[in-house]
């Protein structure tokens, strides 16, 4: 006997038909109802997903990818350059000069371009496997 059959009402509905799980009068209440245990909702069936729906577009916008990689590069430069230099300045109680912002820009540009090259290469490999 399947797990979900225990939630079917024992008695038929007024029309003589067997009771339904989503029948509001006979449906169990609380956290142990079938729609939560089976992770489904009877009134909203799951769509049929095909492999075609999961594919990436062949010609994705390269400028958007470059922009996203440069934003990630900026985040890396803040984490790898700004915070360590900031901690060193606090501990040493002196400033280290004006080289911080140009070095952050260089690190952001380099890591952004490296991420862009890696993402482009992985995308090319993925397209070849299709």
C-alpha cells in the first residue's frame, strides 16, 4: 500500500463518488496532509520539463557576461586587497599611501578578465558536448 493512500477518506462523498484528497470537507488538516508530505499540490500539477527547456542559449550576450565578471572582480578586489590593507593600517596605526585604489583597480580588472576567459572556455566546452 502506498503512503498517500492512507490520506484518502474512508467514506464516499455525498454524490456517491469516492472522496478526493483535495476535497475540503474530508482533507486532513495540519502539517501531515498529503500535499506537504508528497511535496505536491493536487490543483497545480508540475509542468513537464524537457531537456530543451534547460539548455543555455547558444549566443549569450558576451557584454553582459563581461560585466558580471568585472563586478565579481571588484568584489574580489575588495575582499583580497581592501580588507587586508585596512586591517594592516589599523594594526600599524599609519597609512600606507595612495597606492590602494590603483592596486584595487588592477586586481579587479585582472580577476574580472580571468573569470571572463574561464567562463567563455567553459561555455565553449559545454556547447561542444551538446
